[in-house]
């Protein structure tokens, strides 16, 4: 089809959509009607969420060397352990499920030993402090005792005074944040995988909903594959060919059994990505986060190129490399703190 015909059709579709928008935006039902018949924007996402829920239920929250179900519930137990005042009986609605997940993970030879030790220590602490009169606690303790092996004192809740201390001042942190800027011009020098892993270690310390950490950093540094991927997202025109290393931040929606959590991969993935980029800066590497537009056609393309199941979604790309010192950087004026901080008080209680 000739280009001018495609453009004309697109204009007609856009015009028609703008005409029905006022009506379809009035109710949730009409909004769903609009996206069912007039737009494919959410087709891929809808199917991805259903496939993610199916995957979660089929694997019972166990994802190879990790378990989203176990991580979530162990974190819930930790929050119960640190409550003031702490109840003598808590977690009744999920303790059986948690121990069952722990037992299944214990039987997996490839399961992450650090994650298993954390779960073991927290469960042991839980059973040490709760009353065992309740049948669910008594039965869960019996099942736990059959696979419990040893205690590691470092993997259970601890006091604030015992946390890792630092000597980074506000001025130093602010200088690091200013130094990290979106770099688009790199020397054509390979990026060491060890430095990527070091930055990922810092990224792993970012907060994550129930500590599930539903993301991975896919490293692409081979041509022409790198150029093919770097041209997919918006905003790379003019510098896509200059990227020596590309990171795809990928979130796994099968970590969640409920559709209500469908956006958590973007929150957790973004929190980790910011720490990842700050860590790169301390390692002598520059970076540029690249927006990923969620479009039906692009989602299908990137999933095929990265060999991703549909329930694994790209959160963003990050260009990484050693900066060309002669390359320019947009000034990008930032908003003032007064524009960002809004003091809000309840007017009606």
C-alpha cells in the first residue's frame, strides 16, 4: 500500500477516534468498548497478564531457582515479626501456604541457597515467637521441622542500629546524581560484564514489593543484534549505532497471581534501574535510559528478538558505555524542589 494512502487512512482513524472519545470516556464500560473495537493498544498486555497468571498457578509460585510466593510470604512474616506490639499469633491465613512453598523449594537442587536460608531463618524465628496452640501453626511447624537444617543469624529481622552504615554525605550523593546524565555518545570500547554485575548488585538493594524482585538485566553487546534492538524504542534516532552495550530491563509478570499487581514490574524495575545507573557512574561507565513504548507491534517484535514468553515485559532499555569526552549532553533544566514538593493537609476528616 502506498505511503500516502497509509497516512490518509491513519488520519481518518485518528479523526474517528477523536469523535467517539467524549462518549466512550464517560463510563468504564464504554471505555472498554472503545479499546475492544477501536484500538489494539492493550491487546498484548491483556493476553500477557492472563498468561502470567496461568504460569504462576501452574508453577505454584516457583520460578526455577527462586519462588515469588515464598519471597512474598517470608517478607510478610518479617513484617509481622517487627510489629509493635508483636502479636503472639499472626499469619494464620498464609502460614500453611508458606511452609508448603518452603518444603517444595527445599526439594529443588537448583534452588537459590541464599533465598532458602533466608526463608529458613525467618520461619524458624516465627515458630520461636508464636504460640503453638493454633492447629495451623502446630501443623505447619511439624512440616517445617522435617526439612529445617540449620540457622544463619544474619538472615532474619534486625534492629535499626545494626544496619549497614555509610559515610556518603548529601553533597556527595547530589554530586553523583548530577554527574549521572543521559549520555548518547560513547567510545567504541567493550563494556566488562563484571562491571555490569557489580552495578546489578547495587540495583538488587532497591526496594521491591514484598521483596519479589521481578526483574532481570539482559545484556546485549553483539552486532548486528544490538543495532536491531536499539532502533526499536523511540528516542534513539541518530545515536542507535553508537551504543556499545544495551541493557534490556525485563519484568516477569508471572511473579503475581492477581491482575491488580500488573504494574509492579514497572515500579520495581524502575527503582532498581536508577540504582543500577548510579552504580555504573561510580564504575566509570555512562548510561542513558531509553523509553519503551508499549505498542502491540513493538511488544511482539521485542519478545521475539529477546526470546521472551509473553508474560515477560520490557520495562526499559539502558544504553551503557564509556563516554566520548567530546560528546555533548543536553542541559535538561530540572524542576526546583519547591515545584516538586507539595505539602498536603486534610481539609475534611
